[in-house]
């Protein structure tokens, strides 16, 4: 293998890794790890393997498949080609799909072996949602409202898989936390879709934002984040502290309350802040979980 070939291979691998959105890996690994660890109170092999699965392979499948099947529309999207999504060259599309399959299957086999009927069901829902969101023939991302629902499942189902693997009892507090998380996920997806109204319409892609418009979508997102915060107020202590986590997202989106379809690309500034807010909210959520651990 020549140095040029090695260099080309290295760049291709880097692009495939970039397609998994490394900056967002924690958003799926954390829910699984937190749910499993709080339920079992034990660090075991399943916690480690499950967390690693939802950290990298799961994201490679979710975002890699998306980047392959969205290539045509991504060409017209100025956001693509960096931390907000790779612009994968067609020659590595097949390699990306194979990489997703090869990295996912061993982890899934393990999780099935150590699992139970409930965890099998939710793991199947999780994987199906990842594939159905982008894959040709399903394309849930082009079905308004189903797009935000499916996207939210990408983040909520890892937590449910963790709970069911641990055999946790679903108490009213746990149920409310999952509902709040689901509403947060729908709000996040909907708000993120606003910035892509132009490219999506040019590419013939439907979304919640292209259908109801930028202004209505931003307002819906704010309402959903507000409802998520309210839901947390009815959980057992220290859950109500989690209501505070909704506030920064509402404040971040509020200036765009009167956004128009024409000015919708400007919401990318708020979206970039949203990515940073996830780390801040994750830190606060960790503090709340530690408080729950010692309570």
C-alpha cells in the first residue's frame, strides 16, 4: 500500500467517523448508562458494553445511514461538511453502511443474549427507528410529525433499553422522566429542522418545519420544552430540579418566536448554541442523578 493510498484510506475513515457526529455521542450513551446504573447500582460488563454501543456504533448507524441517503439534499445544505454532519463522497457510501452494520451487530448480539423480552422489544424499536428515519423505502424523516417522533425515540429508547435490561420497575417518576425526555427530543428535532427549511424544500424533502413553517415550528418547540419542564415538576425529589434544564433551551429559542421561512437559516446560530447547551444540561443532569443516587 503506497503512502498516497494510506492517506486516502485515512481520510475516508475520518469521514466515516465524522458522519457519526462525535460531538453528539454522549447524547445517546448517557441516557443508557444513567438508566442502567441507577437501576442496578452496579458497574458490570453489560453497563460497559451497552454504553460503548450507544456511544459509537449506534451513532454511526443513525447518522451514517442518514448521510448516505441524504447526500443529494446535503449538497445544497451549507451546514454539511463539519460537526453538524459529514458530506460523504458517494464512493464511501457503501463502506459507511458496511461499517455501521459490522460495528453494530456484535454489540446487538451481546445485548440480546443478556437481555429479556422487554429489552429485546425496546432494542428492536431503537434499531428500527434508527434505520427507518433515513433508509430508502421508509424515510420517516420525510413524514411530518413522525420525523420528530422518530428522532426523539433515538435518544429515549437507549434509556428504556437500560431500564429494561436492568429489570427496573417503571414507577410514576420514571414514566414522567421518560415523557419529559421524549418531549425534549421532539422539541430539539423540530427546532433543528427550522434552519433546513430552504435546503429541504429545494431537495423535495418534507419535514415538520417545511409543512407548518418556521414560526409555528419554533413556537411548537418552545411549548414542548415547556411541557417537558412541567412534567419534571411532578416527579419525586430531586426530579423537580430537572425542570430547570428546560429553561436554557426556551431562552435560546425564544428570540426566534416571530421567525419567517425567509429568515429561518439564521436559527443556525441558536442551533449551534443548542449543541453547547446539551453539554451544560448534561452536567446539571449528572449532578441531579448523583443527588438521586445518594438520597
